[in-house]
C-alpha cells in the first residue's frame, strides 16, 4: 500500500485547505439558514398604507367603507381640491386616494358606476387596496340584493372578518427545513474540496522524479490507480462523515429526521460525493498546472452550483436553464433534495423519482470514472 500511504501524506499537507473550506461552508449554511428563518412564512404580516379619502356623500355606506378600510390602513380625510390632492401624492403623504361621490349608494352599489381612485404610479401595493375595495362593494351589492336596509348593510360590512388558518400535516412530521438548507449547499463543499485537494495530489504524482519512479515501480499501473482511488474514497468518506455529523450537531435538536427521509438524505449525499470524487479524479489526470487547477475547480464548483439550484432555487431559474442543467449531476442531487423537503409523505411515486435522481447521479459518477481510466491508460501508452 505504498502508493496509498503516499497519497495520504500529500492529503495531510493540504489539511489546512480542507478545514478552510469546511469553515466557509459552515458559515454560508448558518447565514442562509438565519435569513430563511427571518423571512419564513411565520413572519408574514400585512402592511397598512396611508390612504386619503375625499367623501362627498357623508352617508352611512360611505362611512362604512371608510371604517372598513380603516381596519387595515391609515385613513386620512382630504379636501376635494386638485392642488391639495396632488401635493399629498407628490410628497407621499398618501399613496392612494379614494373619491366617494355624492349618492354613493345609488351610483356605485345599486348602480354600475365605478368608484374613482388615484394611485401612486408604479405602486404594487395599490393592487392590494383595489382588491379590498372590490370586496367591500361586492359584499354590499349582495346585502342589498338580499333585502338588507342601508343601515343593516353598513353595520354588517364594518365587521372585520377574522380567518383562522391551521396547517394540516398528514404524517404529523415537521418539515425538514434545516436539513434541506444544509444539504442544498453540500455539493459546493464536495466539489471544491475534492477537486482542489485531490487535484493537488494527482499533480504531485505527475511531476518529475515521482512520476518516473512510479513508472519504474514493480506495481502495475492498474494497482497504482486502484490505490489512488482507494485514497480518494478514504478522503471522501472522512469529509462525508464530518459533514453528516455537523448536520446533526447544528439541526439535530430542532429537526430530527428519521426513517426513509433520513436514508434518502444520506444516500443522496453519498452518491453526490462519488460524483465529486470521480470529477476530481478526472480533473487531476487532465490538468498539469496548479494555477490551472484552481481556475478549473472554481469554474466547475461555482458553475454547477449556480446553474443547478445550489445558490439559487431551481424554481426561480429560467426553463431553458433548467433544461440545460439536467445535463449536470448536481441538478439531480438538488431535485432529490427539494422533493425530500417538500414531501410530507414519501409515496411510491415520490420514491421512484428519488431513486431516478440518485441513479442519474450514479451514472454520471460511473461515466466520469470510466473516462478518467481511459485517459490514464492512453497517457501510459503514449508515454511508453
């Protein structure tokens, strides 16, 4: 196992780089997880606007509309002078103005006349106010059609409708948000560390006297390649164990994932590690310069992570980008990771899709390994 021990000595010299990438990965994961917790669904709150009201009717329905909108927004009475209204809009004292005309009930509720409004140009929040006004007017029309008097309809419309929403979990499990975010960024660590560290190892074996001595050795080229792959597997296994342990240290107390979900999280990461090792083995056999290795590693790791849903979620990527990303193994890893996060129950169809994604990654790893062995064999024949 001489070649294996030599590989491990070179890896030991690069242990600082390995720890650096682990630290960067942990920092990115914690930062993104903290951001996700702050902007999650539990933190949603409605936002009130400053709305000006020009009331020329002063009737019960006009008062009911003002009170109804006042439950959600800050209602500011305004004079019906154009200069005053324009000035308030210009200085953003109000973002929306409602004009309640005289004979409001006859014109806008019993009749078909539209309620006149003025909005700040380009304001998306105005659509929210439009929906609330339309809801009030539609409900008012229903009350009048049902025979309610103006007083009865006004009182009914002023009542704020409280809606209670309860999330149902068919499996009675909490969603694995922490594990999802953690494993989402794991390919970046695997690709960066494996390609750079193993790439330097292969570069060391291809330089000067060490390369000549390895050719003159009694060990066959196949045995040397086999021991090199074993060293890569040992290094990758160590990285995987450390990353898996960190996942349970960081999120194990908050979100415990058992059963099939845990199995698929682990097997998906193992196969992604095999892809990274195979890719690192290929890069190390093709690149012959440390500067070129650094550039190629950055292109591969960052390129795949941006295109395949590591740094940007798959759902916000353009359809053309997603189609192109299917030609890369990290896409299938992220697809499986997203399915595990979004699925409360792993049905038969979901399990089949998960195995499909894992199988695609394994095919990529096997293909890369075969290509690397073919290149190594060709280089040996060319040198001989």
